[in-house]
């Protein structure tokens, strides 16, 4: 049985300025997106269509905007709607924490739909471009969660070699679910998507693979993650994260079928 190291959440202090590890993980995720995006430009059809490095930087800007706005609003709507209804000014207190991946995803979809329209590019083509570049950012975020000792896992058997005690969660050993999600939604999803996207695919298929892959892997990881204390397990013994992942799987499968039928029809 292991003990969480109890990292200092602040990576660097310079006078009154404190740089947190979680913020650094966000920056790492954005840097990886740019690095991978520039390599994605070598893939078809983007190389033939003349996409440029500045397109990657523009998409990052719009994507960050979508993540922040969508992630915050998603957390408010999915996890604590009554609390924020009583104190709506707290919605803007993003420094206090509280972001939802599923809300962030919706925000990115909307933000990049606006960018695609401005650039007169097919929205699904844009989504196919960014899909393989996203999981490394998710992986960085999960490392940030682990460093902060937050979003810990459910109680595990003390015989589990990597069971870990998180002091903030009490004395019982738990699954280090942040690392499970790092490995599944981050590294594994990245490897599978990058390999899949290197070969030319029908428009929409890479996006469909991301939606389905993330939904399945997140659904699986949620079995080891402690549900939010104020929500607990919902209908059928599933967590909020699992219920939000199911529509992603359905949407991914539907999009993949649509993409294949559309290509066959043409």
C-alpha cells in the first residue's frame, strides 16, 4: 500500500506570484497540441489542402476559449446547478476550481465551428484534424489531478500493490484513478487515434473514433473513480461521468456509420 506523496501544488513561487502545477499541466497540454498539430499538417488531406502552422495556432486560441467557457458552464450545469443558481456570481470564480471535460468538449465544438465558418472550411474536417492532438492534453491534466491529490479513486483492497492512501480522502487505500485515466484516456487513446489518423480516412471517421474511444475509456475508468460526494452514484449505479460518456459513444458510432454511408453514396 502506497501513500500519496503530498506534492506542493505550487511549482514555483516568485515573491507574491505562485505558479501551480495544474496550470503548468495546462500549458504543457497546449504546447503538445501545437507540436502535434504541426506534424498533423503532414497528413492527408491537410497537406494537399495547404493547411498552415498559423491554422494550428488559431485553432488553439479558439479551443482554449471553448475549454474555459464550456468547461466551467458544463461543471455548473452538470454537477452543481442549484448551488450556482443560489450564488450565480460564483460561476465566474474559475480560480476556485470546477471544470467539466464534457462541457469543455461542447465548448470546443462550438468555438471551432465558429472558426471553421470564418475560414470557410468543413467543420468535420477541422474536428478530424484536432482529434488525435487532444488526448495528450487530457493526459497532462490527469497528472495535474494526481499532483494535487484530487479526484481520487474508490476504496481498493489493501492487497492491491498500487493502492494508495490520499490523506484528504481519509485513511483507506484507494485506486489512483487519476493515473488510470492518464493511461487510458491519455496515452492509450492518443496512440490508437494517431495510428488511425495517419492513414487517410473518410471525413468524420477520426472524430467518430475519438468520441467512441474516449466515451468507452472514460466509462471504464469511472468504475475506479470516486463519484462526486454531492452526487454519488446515479441511476443504475452509474456515475455522472458515465452517464455523460454514454451519449459520446452513441454519437461516435452514429457519426462513423454516417461517414461511411455518405462516402459510399458518393
